[in-house]
C-alpha cells in the first residue's frame, strides 16, 4: 500500500483546518473584538480556539460533536452533542444558541463561526415538533440517500434556528459569520441547514464569508502531489452521486489511470438497508473501489471524510489497493458493514477529529 496517498490526503485536510482557516480570516484586519463568540459544528472547537487566540478572552459558546472540544479554555461554555442523529443534548444546544443570541443588546457585535454538522448538533424545533420527530426525520433522510442540499431543505422546515432563524433573533449592531463549507457550491444557506445564514430582513450589519472548502483542500492535495513528483491526472468535485454509480465510474478511470494522482471531492449518497452494520459512505465507497481495482498492482485509493468521521463511526474511511478485495466483502457491502471488513483486513482509515469538515476527499495514487 502506497503511503503517499495518505500524505496527500492529509495535506489537503491540513490546508482547511478550522484553526488555521479562522486565524487567517481574522488576521490583517483592524477590527473591534466581538462581544460574543458562538461556534457551532464539527470544527467549532478549533475555530473558537483560533478566535480566542486572536482576540483574547471573550464570552464564548461552543456547540460541537462529542470529543471535538479539546484545547479550549476552561471558561468557554461547551455543549457536546450528537451526530448524525440528534438527541436531547441537541435540543439543549439549540435553546442555548437562541438564548445567547436573543440576549445580546443593542450596539453589540457577534462573531458566529459555523461548520458542518450543525444540522444534528443543535436544534430548536418549531412548536408541535418533538425530539422523536427530529430523530425520525434525520434517520429517514440518512437512510434514503438524499444529498446534503435536499436533506437540509427538509431540516429547515421544522427548525426555529436554521435557515436564518438564529440571526433573526439578533438585536445587536453587527454579526460576522465565518463558515467552513461542507456542501456543494459553498452555499451558506445550506451549511448547517443555514444556521449562520442572515434572515430575510436584516436590520444589522452582517458580513458572511466562506473560509474553507473542498476546493481549497483538493488544490492543496494537488500541491502535495506535485511536491512528491507525481503528476495530477484530475482534480474535480465529482463525488456527488449514488455510491454504486460512482464506484463504476471511478473504477473505470482507475483501471485506465496512468502514473500519477487522482484527486476527487464531494459527498456520495448511499441507501441503507434495515439494521445497517458498521460503516459509512466513505468506507463503503472504498470497499466498492477495492472490487473495481482487484488484482491491479501499484494502485492505492483512500476515501475519507475530512472531519475524521464517517457516518456514525470513529473512522474517516478506508485505504484500499489491488489486494484488499475478498469474496466475503460482497456480503459486507450488502449489509452496510464495510467498516467491519476493512478493519479485519487492515484497511480502515482512522485519523481522529481533524478540526475541519469540507465533505469527503478521494486520493488515488498509481506508480
């Protein structure tokens, strides 16, 4: 297995790290420290830490996934919550966000740091909707294989804080929104179901900016490939399709691929069977591609979620080559249990939390 694929993947992810992206966005501008910092999403911990290192101690609320808040000062209010399906902590986090924003007085300034995952991590449902309704909706959307844009449209319909709802409660002077995009097109109204989007009628100064994206990660991966002396065959956001279709399309390109590196980004969709096993879309795509390249020497493929987690697992994805596929992998794919197979065969890719979230990244290296 060619370790250069992992080096290139990590270079792409490092380029969009929440800490560095936020520090860069805040640097070089003569700006007044905000009166309140709010960070929500999988990269919220690193983004908030960067803001506090830049401005100094400030009132700060962080809502993030379990295990993603390390390194924050003790006085930061941290709420760890559930992803990809909300739980009772998600409701507590949603109420805390709305209360915090509503409590800001006239003349105050807000710094809102947003990253992917907020759709599940924080929610304040409209009247008449319960946690059970939210969980059923999220489970259904995940199982049906909808893309993230379609999923977040449905989530916004039952939320008081998504789709501009959170900032609609803001009565201060200005809100600055820095966001790490995990959606196609880098649309702020889709990132986190629009938890950082301005309301339809905005009576305060609102400045929004996407500070990290899949494009930036892919470009950095290409730079790393060049440094290693490997030509880039293709760099594209081309993973937006259902998983079996992608596996066939990419498999054909991999088998015909000359020496060099293929860099693809996006977010595949997958339809889950009842009672799925262990795994996520990246692990499943990696295993599907292992079948496509079975028997080919000198070819390594890594597929990983840039946040370091793939679906409900603690693995980022998988690393496969021409020797990974076994006949029993077919049953693992049918049962949505690709993670178990990959782990048994030393092909599971685990990074831990990366401090960012810009969809998924596929790197293929061929000698």
